[in-house]
C-alpha cells in the first residue's frame, strides 16, 4: 500500500507523520512524501520516506497513484501557508481517489465545526491510528 504525506513550509508536521507511519506500518508499506518546497521534502526524507517529490507538478503526478493521503486541512485551502498552496495542489489532492486523512490544523483561520481544540500531538496520534486502521482493513481500496 502507498501512503502519501504532503507538507509545506518547514516540513515539521510531515517529518513527524512520516516517522510515525514508519513506526506504525513498518517497511512493508511505501511512504511517499510530497512537499511544496525542498526544505519540507528534505525533512520528510530524513524521517524515512521511501520517496519524495517537490512542487505542484510532483504532487499532481503522484497523488493519483497513492492509496491514502495524510496532510493538514491547510493543504486543501488555496492560498494558505503564505501562498504555498496553489489551486492546482488543492485540485490534485481533492480529485485523487485516495482516502484523505486531514489534520484540522488551523493556520488559515478556518474553523471546522465539530472538531475539538486539540494539541498537535493528539492530532498526529489520531491521524496515525486512522491510517493504520485504513491500511489494516483496506476496505476503501
């Protein structure tokens, strides 16, 4: 199974997600890291991603072939993250057949009703548990 982590800016969230997925899923599943910039990609590569890609084109070409996408809510909001998230990135993510696991990280002043204010640690842990469950059941694929 191919699990894709997408991040931007400094790659801190992506690094933590990749490292957590390596621990939770082991090496039998491929962790693909995609980023809007080289700094974020390098952070995820150092965390153990199987492969990396940088930029809008890499994201658009890769997400159709993955089974699960893990990223923050910011990556489906055009113009967010100081403009790093382009409409093309958003379209690629949202039209991908993959199951999307979005962390409701609130950097764009968007509030998702029904979510609780939680620490980043809790959001990461819940995301890892959800991806592990999806991979184990594979009922969405």
